[in-house]
């Protein structure tokens, strides 16, 4: 029976007992695992934080719908150079996608599942409509503008109603 | 007659050169969310930049030496280094934002992705910094920047309720949906955008480049006290058109394209074309100014030969810094970071760096060894000290407000 526990390293530094070294390695492994799991898992806000995040996302989406509405309206009145209108439309599409991603990347609390379904459905519809408007602008399908303007109005009003509901 | 033309040219370039990407974005964001209720932030900021630009211009004209040169000599290398690091970090961040701003402005009329444009814009900025004459660069870009006057015309054309706007501006009221914390965040951001440190470094170093003497003091003061406030009016016009078009429509500003939309509503395609020309000129001019300011600040601190009035071969280190900072700006933008986000950070961190930038100028402007009879008078000192208190409060509040409001959300 050795008079002391086996050692992992015997260099010029102090001799560290194997058991203590193993405990330290285990702790590091646990911490590393926790960090990796934390990095993979979605954010899990509580109900209040999730609602605040949803309201912010809906407001951002509503702003992009309004931007697209103004762009289509000015294009219809021939007050925007084509490339400018396209750039603003593409930017709106990207911003709306980023806003939606910031919410849908979060794990909704169990109590908010119905609200989540409503909001995520609305965000999908809004993004599709913004993309549709961008396609019409790029193709110059002017005959579709009046209908797009009405739909953008309705979608904006729907986003505003949902925002009020979640406040 | 020639002298009057020179004064007029100086004033016009000061107006045209006043607005940069920070002013464009922040004023439009504020107008779209708060109407004209943050007018005081611009007024206080413009008066502050006038006070300190006049001081630093006077220092340059009387001593023939630029700010960092004197700060290091007067306050020692440690304080000088603190001043250098704080100011230069913000100026470099602003340089990145301005190059990104030029790319975004060009993207508006070409539809080419800004990432593809960034290397070309960077190369063009560097070529101008390397080859173009200082006066040519300042005058051409400053005069083209006057195209932003189209925002004032559009504001007028939109026919706002002037008495309502005046009450909103004077009363500093906020819309019910916004919080006071967010209001104060944007107050500090607007203040930081108006008093960006590079403006003072560029102004005083430019004075040395153009070999100002005490005889040039009246012209310098005309540029500052007429040109800068008129430039401030352009900033308010940008907020004004946003308050008339974007605020009622519920649009918050996330992109440069949204900043120009109200001009299209008011003046149509031609007006918007002039506005885009103004965007390009203002951001390109500011990119040149910030790029030069980075080179000026390091070269003046270390004691290298600097400036565009000497051949590049005689100021190799200075031109090396210009090249390195341009490459760094391009590299940062190619990481796909959003230039508007960089702009938002740059105006907030400008506010943080303000005391580090302006305190040494106040000290040097009070030193009779450098300025003799042109040392600060009582009014300059009262204003300078008052502003130092405001600057310190803004610097202390900037980061906590940024965190609490999640960058103004």
C-alpha cells in the first residue's frame, strides 16, 4: 500500500494527488458540458419577458409593413427611382426576417403557446406579403399595387391588434 | 471681393460638411419616433461644437500647431495618451461607419450589395486621402454635401403645422408610447452625433494644413458661428421630414433607404436623387475627415511628420496609418456587420469620449504661453466649463442608458 495517493504528474511543480486532479477534471468537464448545452439550447424567457420580446418583434414587423406600403405607394405614383424602391424593399424583407428570427429562436413558455402560435403565424404571413410586394416591385407589376396596398394595410392593422393584445 | 468669396466658401463647406452618417441616421430615427421633441439636444450640441471648434481653431491659428501636439506637450504623455486612445477609438469607429454609409448610399442607386461596394469605396477614400489636395477635397465634398438642403425644402413642401412643431420642440414633450429613459438615450445619442470628436481634430488640423494665422481668426469664427448652426438646421430638417412622414405611418428607421423616403413623398424622383447625392457626399466627406483625423491624432501625438501639405514620401508613417486604418475599416465591414449598427454605437461612444477630447482643449486654450493675448476670455471659459459638466454627465449616462434601453428599443 503506497503511503500516498497516485499522482498524475510528477514534474518540477508541486505534486497534485490523483483524486484531487480527477475531481478538478470532472468539474471542468461538467462546466464545459454546461456551456456547450447552454450554447445549443434556445433562450427560455419567462412569460413577461417573452411577451415583451413578442411586442418588440410585432412593432418591428409593423414598421417594415408600413415601409413597404409607403414604397409601393410612392412607386405607384411614380415618385421613386426603380432601384431605390427595390433596395428599400429588399432591406425591409431582411429586417422583417431578422425581427421574426429574434422571436422564433426563443423557447416560448408553456403558458404562452397559444399566443406563440398566433404571433408566429402572423409573422409568417407578414413576411410572405412583404416578399410578394418585393417581387411585384422588381417585376414592375403595377396592376398588383392597389391590391398589395390594401393587403399591407390589413396586415399592419392585424399586427397592431396583436401588439395591443399582448401588452 | 475675393476675401468675401473665401468667407462664403468656408461657410458653405462648413454647412455641407456638418452632417455625417451619424447625424443622418440618428436625426431620422428621432424624428420618426419623437417628432421634434428632441430639438434641444441638437441645439445644445451645435452650440457646444461651436464653442470648442472656435477654441481649437484659435489654438491652431495662433500657435500654428494642432491639438494633440499641444495636449501631449502641455499635459504630459500619460494624459495625452488617454486623450489619444479615447478619441481615436471613437474616430476609428466613426470611420468604419462612414465608409459603410457611403456603400449604403451607393447601394440605393445601384442595388449592388453593400459588401461588394465596401472594398471599392475604401480604395477610393484612400486614393483621395493619398493624392487629392486638401482644399480640393474639403471644398468639393463640402459643397456637394449642400445637396442635403433638399431636406429643408422637403420639410417646407410637406407643409407641417409649424406652431405645433414649435410647441413640441420648446416643451420637450414625448409621445405617450415612448419612455423617458429612451428619450434620454436619444438625447445623449443626438448630442454625441453633434459633438463628434473628429470634427474638432479635423477642424484644427485643417487650420494648420491651410496655414492659418491670427489674421484668419475672423474667417474661422464666421465658418464656425454661421456654418455650423446652419449645418445643425439641416440635421433638424432630417428629423422634421421624418416626423411628418415616418412617424404618422409608424415607421422606425433601420436603414438609410428609409431616411430618404420622406423626400420622395415631398419632392418626387428629382428631390430624392439630390438627397442621395447629398448622402454620398456627406458620408464620403466625413469618411475622408475621420480617416485623416485618425492619422492626424497618432502622428501629432508621436511627433511624426504629418499632413497633406507635405509629400507622402516625407510623411510615410502618417500615410501608413491612413492605409492601415482604411484596411481595418474595410475588414470590419466585410465581417457583414450592419453599418447602421456601427453608426449607432459610434454616436453613443462619441458621447463617452467627449470629456477626454474636450477637457485638454479647454486647458490649452487657457495657456498664455501658446495663445498670448488670444487666450480664452471669460465668456469662452464660462461656456467651456458649463459644457464640460454637460459632457461629463452625457459620458456617464451613455452606456447605462444604452444597456437599460437595449440601444433605444
